[in-house]
C-alpha cells in the first residue's frame, strides 16, 4: 500500500510539473520580443560572444525536446524555439547555450553528470525490469532485490541531484545573457523568460523527489533488517 501511495504521489508531482511547464511555455510563446531576434539567432550570438564556434545549432519537430548534446557538440532546438521570436523561445535557446558554456568551462556538476550517464542508463533498466522479473520468476529474494534496487535508485537519485545545479546554473546564465546583450527588454519580456525557465526547473525537482522517495523506500528494509514481502 505504501509503495502504491509513493507511486501515485510522485506521478502526480511529475504530471503537475509537466503541466506547469506546458501552460507557462504556451503563455509566453506568443507575440514578438522588441529585439525581433529568433531563438536560433539568439543562440548563435550567445555562443559567438562566449567564443564557442564548434557547436552546431539545429532544430527538430519535437516540442520542448530542446537540448545540448555535449558529445556531438550540437545545440538542438524545437522548430518553434528555433524560428520564433517570443520570450519563451529566447529563454529556452539561451538556457541550452548555458549548457554549451558550461561544457566549454568544464563546469564540474556538468562533468559529473556526463560521467554518470552510462551508470544511470543501466540503473534505469534495473528499476524498470527487476521488480517484474522478481514477481514473475520468484528467484530473487526480497532482501537481494531490495539491495539491488536501492543501489540503482541511489544512482538515479544522485544523477538527478547533480542535475539540479546544472539546470539552475544554465537558467541563471540565460537570464543574465539575454538581458545583458539586449535581446529581451525589461518588464514583461524578462518576466516571461524567468517564468518559463523557473517552470522548467520544477520538472528536475520532481525527478529528484521521485528518485529520492524510491531510494528511501528500498533502503529502509536494509537499514532495519526487515524485508518487504
């Protein structure tokens, strides 16, 4: 019953955070900033000002699938953010540029997150399939399963914890550079950028809270010596 409550609570937190991002983004993905600059143009200017010339700026059709790929040196924006001149588009573009600048400066939390990607990928597979295999086969003893899952969720939790400063720092850089380079005007435009980036940050907080809850759930029987059947 407790595990079901954890599932419902964390799912609700994640869904609410995602809904907040979409509603805030849609609200500020309208109109046109006074500078008239697009997300792609803003990204190009920000990277150029930072002395970054080896990062390709491209776009795809996935909504809010914007990201910086440090391995391929690519900054990928959704088509809406690439072509639009809204506070939301510029905020997202500048945020991804923040990650590229972090990479250039070897920002430690980003380096830690990059190093942990492989282990986190395996951990995600474990937490997805191990409970199903344990129930289906019955070969995995409860305490053994709890130990493996506690380690896996611990890895995911630490990854999500390291992600928080990476994302918060990228948003801070985005707000400062957009204002400093005159791409957004004080007032409603700056407020729009701030609200979009602050809403996006909630999704990372939700991911951390979720992983922490499951980590503690599987860790508790190991600390108390009591199994959950």
